[in-house]
C-alpha cells in the first residue's frame, strides 16, 4: 500500500516539474546593461593615467599626482553618483596607516580603499555583493614610487569598471546591498584587500559574492598572436582555502571537489553574464589565479567568502609592470592606446548583469537536503524558504532544481517548482543537484548544494 502511494505521488511530482529550455532576460537588467558606455570607461581610464603614478607608496599630498590624488578623484566620482541615488548611495575612503613590513612597504604608509555602498531597500535582507578593482599601479621595480606608471589596463580597467558600474547602478534600487570598491595596495601584496576581507569577517558581513576585476581591458597576446574580444576568464578555487580539513571528508565522500562556493559563483557568472551580454563567452578557469600572480579575491576566499577573479583572455605582458621604454622594436608600458574599450564595456556589462541579478534575487533557500536513506534510482530534494524576500512583501516565484552530470562543468538542466521539495527520475548517484530561489522577475539566487538527509 505504501509502495503504491509513493508511486502515485512520484508520478504527480514528475508531471508538475518541467525543464527550462529558455531563459528570458529581465528587462530592467537588460536596460542597465545597455547603459554601460565604452566612452565613459575610456574617460575613467584616461583620468586615472593622468595621475602619473598610482604606486601605493607615492605621494598622498600632491593634488594632481600620485595615489592620494587618484583616491580623492575616485571618491569624487562616487559622491557625484550619490546625488542620483535617492539617498541610497554613500561614499567614503576606508583609511588606515600601514606600518613598514620590511618587504614591499619600507615606511609607515597612509592607505585607503575608496568605497561606495548602495544600500539595499529590503530591511530583512542583509546580503552584500561586492565588486572591486585595484587603483594602484607600478613599473618593473615594485618599490619604484616616482616613475610614471600609467596602469591603464593593470588595473585602470578594473577600477574604471567599478566606477562605471556605480554610475549606472546607483540610479536603481535593489533589495540587497552592493558595494563598489577601488582597492589600494594590490601590487605591494594585496594589502587593501586583506584589510577589507578582515573587516568583513570581523563585522560579520553576510558577503555572498565578490567579483574582483583585474586586467580586463586588452584583447591580444603578442607571443601567441591572438586577438580576441569575445572571451573573458573567470578564475575560481576548487578545494576551499578556508577550513579545508573540517570539510574534507564530506568533499571526498560525495565528490564535491568542484562545487565549492567560489566555483558555484563562477558558474553563476558564466550563465548570467552570457545571458545578458552578446558576443561574450565567460570561460571558467579551474584555479584560483594564474601562475606567479595573485589577486584581491584571494584574501576573501581564504576567509571563507565566495570570490572570483575576472581577467581578460589573452594577457599582454609587455603592457604590465613595465618601465616605459622601447626595446628591440617593442614598446613597453601600460598605456591607454593598447586597450580595447568595447571589450572592456562587455566585461563591465557582464559584471553588472551578475550583480543586478544577485541583488534582485531572493536569498538562498535554507536547509537543502537530498533524501539518502533509501536505495533508489530517483532523487528527492527538500528545502526551506529563504530568510530574506517574502518578509518585505517581495514575491518568490518558486525554485529551480539544477542538475548536471558529475563530469560536466556547468549546470545542464533546470526544473521549476513552486513547492519546497521535488522528486526527479534521475539517480542521485549519477548527477549533481542544487537548488535556487527565484524572484517574481525570474532572478535566481546562488545555488545551494544539498547535504545528505540520512535521518
């Protein structure tokens, strides 16, 4: 009798679930994506280059040259955009003094991350989404604080993207909070990012995603002779850099080496970015960063926050960390003229689509489990409603159950349901599953991998 009842219930669930074959763009997000301007990005980068050098140890008192002047200009742009935000955007420099460390900081140095916070409108939603680029620049000698270091692409491109995102997005109200930050001290050892990541941990921010943009505005690599402005890389760690030992047994038993928080964010970035930005492929790279390099996302992942690095597909190393010169017929230096601003526009728009979709979505579903008490060739999942969303009158449309084969890099199918549970005719032994909450406008939360329900 119980078997017959279960079979009938299973059949009804199968009929109520349906795979999504078409994802529709949210008109509001599509409009914002269209407002990202290549001309505006060029203006931002050109202004950053005009400060001569933005080396972390350069002058902070000259009004026209050095890191201090650059930070004040970035702050003025954020303050300008605050006027169009209806009081939602506030801007400040998070300042501190860094003592000499005997390595890349040879004297006590005034530091500052330039930040603009677009406060969410839902009082029940404490989620924070952060986007960053680093404002400092350098030449060949990492300690040379006086030579001109244009830093147009590294990382004027990422900083310009952050400023442009603030310009476009500050006019719109989002339920969750978005923070735009131009980070200092990256070239001297991820100094500003370490400060901000520790602050987020100490203040217990509910930071669900960080998009770090570093070197994202050039489209060619001379050694490979490749020119391509249709692909951008997103780097994400595999095994978690935070509390690895405590979760290692679970990762090994259930094969979750490829399903940490950063990797889920990378998949989300690929799906949503490609949904809204034409002629752009988001290429997932399964490592935290490149060889011999580092980025401002790393201090966040090592503290347990989901964070990824976004970088152009084909780097030109003659235009990074170089003294300005011509040698053997090759011009070295990180100049504006070597950039592709339509490519930078697409990469910036990809960031916008991801941030907006996350900030409009409900928070993630809670207590997601997969039924694991019985040997079956079907899969049953249960979950609870998100913490944020409905309490402020925001309607939750329902949930997506995501599915992919265990060897597949990203999600292959989506099944929609309005219920808080679903049974599918696919074996939990052969596929990975996750659950997203979906807003009335179709905006999806980050996916949640289920834990085994063994009791």
